[in-house]
């Protein structure tokens, strides 16, 4: 397999959800996985936008969707979308029973009003 700068296929994801949201009792809409270090962060539609914050603080530009059944990658540095890429260490998505948005016990009833568009 060809090495791609910014992708480490051996690193597992940091957890089943956005650890940054978990720390502060927040919630997320969709999840993104850093292709370099495995950090799971919430997407830019989520209230806290932790995946983008991770890129800005670490310089790790490539993320993969951490939604079940999605395999696309995004490059924050170039604003490029890739339909696919190398297989990362499992699991390749959050647990199937975990809702989006989630986690279920922290999502406000008016959650749509809190999304970034």
C-alpha cells in the first residue's frame, strides 16, 4: 500500500463518540475521525465543531466520516472531498445503535435550531 502523508492506518479511533463533547456534557450531529491520530470529533454542523478545532490545534488535515456505512475523507487544508481512501483501523464507524444526533440523553428537543449550516 502507498503511504499517504497525514494518514496512519494503524491507529484506532479514540472512542465511539466525540470525546471533547463528552468532557463538557455536549452533543453532536455527526462524527469525524482524524486519519492521522484517530481523534473522534463532531462535525461542523454540530454546536461545538470539535473536528475542525482538532485540525486547527494539531495540523492534522484529513478526516474520515465516522458514520456507519460512510467511507469518504475530507481535507480541511485544501477543502477537498475524497469518495474513498485507505482502510483505517477498525471500527470504521460509531456503534450502529448510537443515534445521530447523539448521545440520546444529551440532545435537546430543539436540536435542529442549534445546528451550524
